[in-house]
C-alpha cells in the first residue's frame, strides 16, 4: 500500500469519494473547476484546495505525480 492509499484510508466514505474524483481529474490532466495554486519554492509542485482538504502533486514532462493528501493544518506543505 503506497502513501496516497494509506492517507485515503484515514478519511470517511464521502470524503474519500470526493478526493478520488479530484485525483482522477488531476491524473487525466483536466484541471478545470479545480482550485490550483503553484507552491512557492518548488518547481512544478501544485496544490488543489477542496474545502478543508489539500492534494499536492507535481508535473514533469506531462507526467503527474501525487505527493500528498491531507486535511489543512500547519504542516500540510511540509513534505
């Protein structure tokens, strides 16, 4: 089980469904209707904000890699 799957297990069913929809959208490259922002100090690293949740991912030559999923707190972007 990788880090992303393990993080998804910590959420409730409705939260998990919403996060999976976001992940599918990111992986497909369809960034419409997502609140995306580039993270300062990082090249090609972005976050998607959905309520109290954050999905951090990077893009490199058209390849998207999920880095972290979690609830917003003081250590959300410390990866």
